[in-house]
C-alpha cells in the first residue's frame, strides 16, 4: 500500500501525541539515593510511595525496627535487616537497610549517615543477583577451609554495650577468624577490582600489630571497602595499587580478645580518612550472605543434639553469644517481637563464664530500653521431630536471680540463686511435634531480679 502525504502526516500526529506517554513510561522508576551493583537504595517517608520496576512500594507505618509496606497489592511487615534476609514480593527483592528507630538507639549517628528519612530500603530485581559473582567475591578466601557461621554477635548495625558513655552500633560485619590471628591463614581478598586508597599503620590503631586498609571501587565511584584488624606483618598491598577481584590483601590480627575481620562498605562523596572511615555505612548483610551461600533465600537448619552457650567471651566461642533473635538459617535464637528494637537480649561475660541476662525490662536507662509484654522469654531450637533429653544451666555471673524454666511446657525447675551462682536443672524428656524445641524462661514481673541462662544441652532420644 503506497504511503500518501496524508497518511504520513497522520502517523506523525499520532507519534507526537504519544510522546508524553512514552515519557511517563520512561519515568516509572523513582530515582534512588544511590545504587551498588544491582541494588538500589531509597530513603522513604511514612506515607510515601516510590516506584520500582513499574510496581509501587509504599511505607505505611513503623513500630520500632519493624516497617509495614504495601508492595503492589501485598502488605508485609519487615524488620531492619541486621542479619535478616530479603523478601521477594511481586518480583521485587526488598530489605530494610536502616530506619530512624534503630538509628535513634545509638550515639554514633554518622554510622547511619545514609539514612535521611524514616527508612532506608534496598530494592532489586529478584531475577538478578544483588552483586554479580563474576565481579564481586566474598572478602575472605575459602582456600584454608573458612566457614562463616553467621552467628557472630557483632553483625550489621548490632547494638553494642555502653562504652565511655556512648552506645554504638556495629559499623559493618565482623567475621570470626580467631584460628588465624597472627598467622598466614584465611587470607583477606579484594572484594572487587579496586584501588588501594591508603594503608594505615599509624598510632591511631589500638595495636601497632594492626593495620586498616581502604579500597576504592573501580566500577562505582563513591563506594569504598574497609578492612579492619589486619596483621601489619602480612600486608601485601600499598597505597595506589590496582587490585583485581580476589587478589590477596593480607591476614588478620584481631584485638586483645578476639581474632576477627571487620568489613564495611562506605558510600561517600569524599575519600574517607581513618578517623572518619565509619561514616555512611552501607547495610551489606544480604550481599555478603548471597556471595557466601550463592542465594538470598532462607534455608532451615535443624539439629538432633547440641550444646548452646550464652554470653561467653569472644575468644572462647567466636563471639557467638546466642543473644540474637531467631533466624531460620541459624536454627536457633530468641523469639522477640516488635517491642524489642535492639532485637536481642542482654548478656554478661568474664573469663570463661557468661550468660544471657533476662529482665522484664531490658536495657534500662538506655535508649534501647524496652519492656517484654509477656512474663517469659522463649529460646527456640529447630530440631527434627522426636523425643529429646534436655537440661539447662541457669543463673547470673554477677547478680542474684529468679527463674522458672520449662522445656516444651514441662517445668524443669524454679531456682532462686545468689550472685555468681549457677545451677543445672533436672534433665527432662520432652516430645517435639512442631520442629521447634522451646525453652521458656519465666522472669520476675516486678523486675527486681533477672533470670539468667548459661548453657543448654540437648539430644534426641528417639524419633517420633
């Protein structure tokens, strides 16, 4: 059919009229505050809607560290992801990187500097990795058999104990490398193709044996990687070096209590100096979990036997204090709700001893102060269904205690103990039908004495 002058004019008019529509579709994505790899970070206010992949994401309300969203037609509650995995809803992978209530717990607001609104959320396309494994790599080499438990107490933005009248949140993620302190084992590697900005061996470090290394991303200006607690004698890089993904940097030293690497990601428009390296920390837990496990969805870990200790010093148990909220991939933890913004319980340790400390009201006289709406706490262990033998060691290292202990609803003991006194409950035989072995510890409702638990020992007697 020949094209006439009139038909050409008609096509031109149709195209011209629809140009605004094309512009609308082109603007379906809200502009993120920044992105890192395939992850897009947005500050969002309560009541505000952003659009990602043609889907609306609206923040409805917050209750402490929990945040309620409407994503498309679905409503969901998500807590700040200090070690909680993303959710996938309507083809969008989402996690809450930070919120105003978690930031308000601490005095180091600069660590939370990327949060400018009520919440900072991270959105990504569920069909793509958050970080491409061909461009990024886990920061610790697996050649010496490194295993990440994801159980360290100092996880992302973890609420820390009071120090010099300050309450801090962990500025990154700490990895237990106590078996490699001061030796050539579990080498630390370049997270991606990057440039060494500086290698710090100044007196600003607590120990002259420790070194901090800062790398700048070659792919994304403004993204930096901090490697803290490296062993000065094993550093293989210097300022200005161009590193390729996976290139060796050094090994770790740790501190006087624990051999570990502190790894942080920083978003900054200026080059961070040593004294300011923990400003504008990026929540990177999901990315590191993905690089290690090659997935971002939960897997359920369960046990048939075990010994669980609480609150003991870092060098004894790799900083696994077992005071954190339950996560499926961990297979154990405390059942805590939206009332507990710190998402953990108290603890105490000295030497080889330690325990979780349970009050009706936790973190008294701190910004994290909160009251348990129930008169008990529950510690859950994911197990295979069956009959179990179980007992617990209760008490507190420094304070007199009162506690009543039940295993699967079976009362094991009620003890009033003096300061520094521990006592084992009687061993009980209980049946588990729901895949969860539950230890319930009742506390003094008048909050005059805490309850304490130091250890749990359990073993399957036989299957159902």
